[in-house]
C-alpha cells in the first residue's frame, strides 16, 4: 500500500513538473492608440482605478507576478484574461461603436457597485485592487458623465 502511494505521489510530481513546460502566451503588446486613456481625457483618479483594478483582465497588457509563471495558475489567469477581453478591452475601446461604449460604461458602474468586478479570485491575490465605496462613486460619476457626453455627440452627428 505504502509503495503504491509513493508511486502515486511521484507520478503527480512528474506531471506537475512536466506541466511547467506548457505555458500560455503572455498578454502584452505595444501601446494602442485605441486605448480608452488615449481617446478620452480620463481624470487621474479614474485612470488609477482602471489601471490598478481592471486593466489586468480588460486590456492588452497585464502585469505579471512570479506565480503567474507556474502551471496551472498561469492557465487560470490566461483564461480570465481571454474571457475578460472578450467582454471588454480597454486597449481596443476605439474599435467599438459609440452605443456599445455607452452600454459598457453603464455595465462598468453596475458590475463594480454589485461587487462583481474585479473578480473575487483576483482580489485574493491583489487585495489592493479592491474598490472602496468612494472609488466606486468616483468611477460611476465618471462613467455617467462620459456616457452622457457620448450620447449628446452621437445625436448631434
Ligand atoms: C481577474 C480578471 C478581471 C478583473 C481584474 C476585472 N474583470 Fe471584468 N470581467 C472579467 C471576466 C472573466 C468577465 C466575463 C465573465 C463575467 O462576466 O464574469 C468580465 C466581465 C466584465 C464586464 C461585462 C459584464 C457583463 O456581464 O456584460 C464588465 C463591464 C467588466 N468586467 C468590468 C470590469 C471593471 C470595471 C473592472 C475593474 C473595476 C473589472 N471588470 C476587473 C474579468 C475581470
């Protein structure tokens, strides 16, 4: 019995080591002119919130830590980034039409208010990314203002 257990753990160890050779591609790229921060004059405190709490999963540039180089954590993170970018990519903001932008702005406020975003699993590893009530108010103020601005512009055009 002991021997079987030992072989079992040895096999798991070998599998874990082997898994380290398979790593997802990293989410990094050149700065894009379609980035939300380039296209709109985003106030400093709002830009800070987006950068520290949202960009890791909703942009083309994630900040990585040492444990992101370890399977299977690296794959979980890659999956969140892929899913997050599918919904909303701040690096490609300018590629959305204005009505999608307005919808996304509303969702950004709602998801934050309901504490759905940033994802809970992310907050475990990034406690500083947790939004305070004040930050949520700042974010929602700004998303409301910008969506009104965009709507006025869309109607005028
Ligand atoms: C750890 C990665 C991660 C972080 C950090 C993160 N998100 Fe997300 N976000 C996701 C994923 C994955 C989805 C798609 C699945 C879902 O809705 O849960 C998503 C979906 C969304 C959506 C679309 C929701 C919908 O249902 O249509 C919005 C809006 C959004 N996030 C806003 C934000 C904002 C704002 C922040 C920062 C305050 C943020 N997210 C931080 C991963 C993340």
